[in-house]
C-alpha cells in the first residue's frame, strides 16, 4: 500500500481518469442556483469538480498535494489554486460565498474533523457543502486506503447553521453514493 501522500500525488497525476462530468455539472449548477460569486473547494486535487464553473465566478481550490495544485493550475489557469490543509485553510474569515468538499473528510483523522469543519465555517460567508461517504457513527469503510464514513449532519450540529439538505447522492451523479449535506450559515 502506498503512503497516503504518495497515493494522492498519483491520484492527481491520473486526474483525467477520475473526472466525473455529471458531478462537475451538478456542482456548477448548484453554485449558479445559489447565486454565489466566490467558491472554494477544499481538497480540490487537480480541479476536476471545478472544471465547468463559469469564469465570472471567483473560483479557488486548496489541496495538501503540491503536485495536485500544480496540475490544477496548469489545466485551469483562470482559477486560483494553492497548497493548503482542511484544518488550516489559508484564507481570511468569510472569504467565500460557497465552500465545499467532496470525499475529503473521509480521509481526515477523526481528531481533526472538528478543526476542518471549523475552518470551513470560518472562511464561508453563506453556504457549505460536504459530499462525503456516509457512516452513521463515523465508522471505518472498506477500501484500499483508510477511509472513514462521515455523518456531517452530526458534525455541523455544534455550529450556527441551518441544514438545507442531508440526502444520499444519486448513483448516476456519484457512484460512491456519498451523502450530500448542504448548510447555510446563520
């Protein structure tokens, strides 16, 4: 088994094979319907989920893999990418209308999930979305790398937020059948 950092570097190098056009369309359409002007993807890898976002939006992404950030900047030069961690997001408070993760918190250590949600809350102005593989009590999931299912509704319960949606993603959009948790800061 590859060390986790090497795994994510390889994942970024193979970004074309991981592209899910239906999910990219879904993310773009959601951002447009929410009428947001600025977006941050936490754990953006090579930027696949941001590919279809319109140029009139301010679009940014962070990832712990410098190789992923480099690949994202190369393929999507109209957007801003930088190295960063979910537990220490390198942006000011309330910097983005919409902050999201997709299957990122599944790989964050249990002890860091609270810090990661706190950071997303801090940099968001309006909306936060988590699309994470689900487990009611944050249990281990089967996989080729250590993966923890997340119950994001539970993780957001201590924050000043309104749960807008907390449903399973349709398998045609996300074959992993992740849970879609959209919240609004209040």
